[in-house]
């Protein structure tokens, strides 16, 4: 046996070092991608993407935190925002105080805001999260079928601005600041 090429347990030093290098390189790449995504989201909060052509908001029926079924048909004729989020998502948590303020300012004008939680492992934390953040707008438990119906929501948060006619007027992917959110809501009113 050559000296320095294997450990006492029989694992070669070279394969062990190579495995460690691969793991560290993978972790570094994941961290860099996460940082870049976070910087883009923060640096461009007002970037919005309009849906290609006008399309009707897909229907849904989902449970709220009390187990009651809420149907999107209850939004008919009202300006509405549908926000896909998760409690573990930092940009989602950051935009919620602005959502609460804008919702409270415009709800007397018929404005509806619906949060659709895509939490899976953290669903039991949602009621406490709502209380801690003083969320007074409707929060529903989302599912894969609803996310797919809205174009396969692939990033969180994703916010849909829906006119009184039920048509999606704008889609915003990523963090949205309070001022931009308020301007988009004003367009719906």
C-alpha cells in the first residue's frame, strides 16, 4: 500500500479530497445563484411582465385557514389582486406590510386582495404568521393545480392584477414595493 493515498478506514485520500471539492463547489454555485436572484429581485422591484394578450383569470376554489371553501367567483365584478406567496420566502415576507397598508386603504372601494399560500411543510405556521403580520385580507391554501392554471407560477412571490372584468391586467414576478403595488391597484380601481 502506498503511503498517503488511503486512510485508516480504507477510503483513499484522493477520492475523499475530490468529493469534498465537488461538494464545496456545488454549495458555492448554489449560494451565488441564490445571491444573484435576490439582488435582481431587490434591484428591480418595479419590473413587471404583462401577460401575452389579455386573458381571463383562471377560476379556483380553495380552503382558507378556517377550512372554509373560497371560490374565485366571489371576485366577479371587483378589482382584485391574487398574490402567490410562501411564509418561508424572504421577498414575500418583505412585501406583506405594504400589501396590508394598500389593502386597508382601498378595500372600501371594493378592492379585493387574495393571498394564495404555497406553503407545504409550514402550513401549520400560517395562522400565527397571519396574526403576527396583521394580515386582514383573505389567505387561501394553494395547490399545484391552481399554480399551474395561473401559468405555472415558478417564482415567489408572483402577483396577478385582475380587473373588474375578470381579465388579468398585469403580472409581477418577484418583490414589489408598496408604492408600485399601490399604483397598480389604482389602475384597477
